[in-house]
């Protein structure tokens, strides 16, 4: 029986953070095992499937929070003024997110794709997103394996529109303050590079 005595994970994010580490870690492990066994999975591996309808937090395709789903909010100018804005951010249809990996004819080589149907509501829209990734494992010798994985989400643009008061003045629905003062800082879609080296004895 062989035991792992050396295991290094080096994460080199292209834009400072990795995309869905659980997903990429699963595929990297499958790639390493496939190389060791000299056989790939014969069917696509579905590692992520999510159907959401009005979650507590609205995220981008990478899983990073764009905002908490608003409910009753108070004015940033006068706390005595409040309004229920939840209907403005209620999704018009469920959001579908999925990711899967498909093997090539080479043991350890997998191609990854992901889809995100986005968000559509009265005041918030997140465009469709898609993910492309690749992982492969190389045997440096009979006891040492080198795995690398890279990928990125694309698309998923976030767009908000203002609310209007009775005088047709625009304001941010979530804070009931002037739209001109609202400067959102949305999280970006992330790309990543993961490297693993595994040695057995």
C-alpha cells in the first residue's frame, strides 16, 4: 500500500481569488486519481447544480455576494421613513447554475464548463454567465504527480436601475437616498490557476 507523504497545494489566483474552490478541488482530485488509475470517468461529472428562487443573498456567477435581498428599508436621510422594496428585487424566474467536467481520451485530462442563467427582477439584472476550465495531471515519475487547473467565469454583468419618487426623482431603492450618491462596488468574476504536486511511497 502506498501512502501520500508529500502534498502541496499552491493557489495562484489570476485576479486575487479563486473561483469555487470546492468545485476546482474536486476536479483536480479526480484528475489525479484518473492519472494514477490510467482511466478517466466515462460520463460527464456534474459537480454543481443549483436552482434558486429569491435567495437571502444575491450572488454573481462566482458565488460572491452582490447584495443581500432587500426587505423593508429605512431612508438614509430620515430613519422614520421606511418602505418595503422586496418586490423590486424578486426574481421573475428561477436562477439555474450548473457546472460539469468532461474527460478527454487522455487519462487525467478534463475540460470544465459552467452555466449561469442570471437574475432578472424589476431593479436588478445579472446577465448570463459561463465558465470554462481545464485540468490535467502529468506523472513526473511513477511516484510523483503534477496537477494543474485553470479556469474563469465570463459574462454575468450586474445592472441596477433606480426607483422614483412622486416627483420623478431617482433614488437608490435599498437606502432611499439619491441615486447620484449611489456608487456600487460589485465583485468581479474571478479566474484562477491551481497547482498540486502529490508524491507517494
